[in-house]
C-alpha cells in the first residue's frame, strides 16, 4: 500500500488508479461515488470483464486503503446498487492529475450523505410567479441581515405593499420578537411545523396559528401589511424545555407513503408555499440561518428564491464565502431559454460599509474570490464570467452604510427606526437593489 492518504487526496487517487488499470477512457461512462462515511468507489455503465474488475478492485484497495469502498466496487449495471448510484445527484470535479504530462480531467462525483444531502441538489430557480421571494443569508452572524430585512419590509409597507416575512433562523430566532409585540406572537412558528411534519397533518387552523400582523409599520403611517411567521411561537415560549427537542426533529427527513423520505428542503418549501398563498402578498422575505449547515442549504437552494448574501469587508468573510461558492460551482448550470441560469439569482450586500469609501475594496475582494471559485474561466468573456468593472456582475455589491442608530435594532422600543427619513441614509442603495429584484424597479 502507498503512503497514507487523507480526505482531500482520495478522489484524485481513485481517478489515477482507474485510468492506470482501465485506460484513458475510464470515465467516459463512469463516475466516482463517495459513501456517507467518505469511502470511494467506481461506478460504470460499461460492464468490465471479471479479470479487469478484480484487478481494479485490488488496485483501488491498495491505493485508497481505508478510503476504499468495501461493499463491492467497481459497481456495474448488473449490481443492485447501480441505479441508485447512477441516478444520484452529482457534481463535477476537475482532477489535476499528478502523472507527468497528463491533462486534467473532469469526472462526476456522486456524494452520498447522511446529512447535508440538500447541498448536492441543483438549486431551484426563481420564477416570475408572484409573490417573488428573497432570502437573506450571511456566512457569519452579526452582519445586519435581519435588520436589513425588517427595513425592507417597512419600506415596502410604506408603499402600500403587503409583505410576508418568515424567520427561518431556527437556532437563533429573532425576527418575530423584533417585529411582533408580545401580545401578537402566534401560537406556532416554523419550528413547530418542521418538528411535526410527516407525523401530523396540519390543517388550515394550524397554519393560521403561525402568523400575525405587525403593528409597527402602522404606527409609522404605512398602509401595507407586514405579516410575520416567527421561528417559535407562544407554545414553545411557554415550554422552553421543548425547544431543543423540537429542533433536533426539525432537521430530519420524514417518512412518506411512497417510501421515499421527505427531505428538509421539501418540507420547508411546502410550508413557505402554503403560507405565501394565505393572502395576496407582493413579496416574501425569508431570514436564513447564518453559516453552512444543512438547513442553510434548504433555504438558499430550495425555495425558488433570489438570495442576498451579506458580508462585511474582512478577510474571513471572503475566505468563508469561498467554501460555499467553490461547492456551488460544481453543480449543474443547465440554463435554457425558458429558465435563466440559477447563478444569476445570487446578489451581494456589503453591510456596515464606511460612508467615506466607495465600496471598491469589498467589490474587488469579492470579484477575486468569485473569479477563483464561481465565475467561469473564459478568456473570450462568454458564459458566466465578469470583469471587475462589469456593472451587471454579482460582485457589484449593494452597500448598507454603518449607522449607530441600527447597532441595537429594537423597533418595538423605538419605532422611529422604521421611518423612511431615518433609514434612507444608510439603506437607500440596498433598498434600490432589493426592489429591482422583487419588483423590477428602484425605490420611488
């Protein structure tokens, strides 16, 4: 056996081994698969003769050691596991081969998981159907995304528009307590639905018990409604000892009658779809959990929504965002005339921006990161690739200026923070961008 290899070395070692044993066309009709524990195998549509299959199995065991899939590989069309592995969601990997003179090679990787399966499914595209949806997400907390969501909701209500806001930050809920006074908090929240989904068939009354209308925007003279679905309701507040127990069940796939599990992504989509049809809304705003958890995948990729990614101008912001966008770049981008490339649903916001600067530093760092991980390397400028100065590029982030008035955002205690003449100085650029996404126009 060769020297010990680690997780990041495994796919390359398998590819090199398969090509050495089978030949340069080893991956023309084949893919790599990785099981839930990280072990790697070879799945091919072209049957290998017994001698070649045995040779490959022995070679993979020697090259991969403990990382070799030990339940039968290569997997061919006659294997009971073939259909499951061949039809599984996959992403492409560019393997920079270590063999002297060998060209890099693209291979498909089916990444089988116990958790995080939603990360390997192609994002659902935003559609022109109303109401449009906008997800607020950041790789780290403290970037002001929840405050920005609240300001946008207030601005839309000031234009007599009806807005539904949903707190999908189950692990650190806050949107409900920001926008709903205590006597208005409903009985249930999103957490209750996800904890009970698959076991209890919710009725209309249960969904109605998840939402309440904020009074705050009315207090500043707005005519539009802001309906709020909190992460937790009074049922959980009255029995706080059950919160973590509910949370552990909210992130589980649930059984279904047809035998296929109901993914977390599908459960969340069902809930959002149902709540969005309660009345005629002009927009649905969803506050997502910060970070790269499995539930982040459900909110970012599974709701048919545009996404606003918030970040501050710090090196760790771009480092941590690179993990997400390097992964997303490996997913399919099969845009058609009927469906725009899902990558164009992603937008960026620089929060806590210095008013004395023009935002070029943030945009430059963002462009550098995206060019390395997400944009296509195309010297002719075709495809999903953008120059630093391209005004239509995702890295041309909208800015939210730092304003000490919003450092401790508590509109229940001080409703003036929801007044246009107070928030416009800091939030006007962000509001313009958000309204173009939702309504196709800038703020009036």
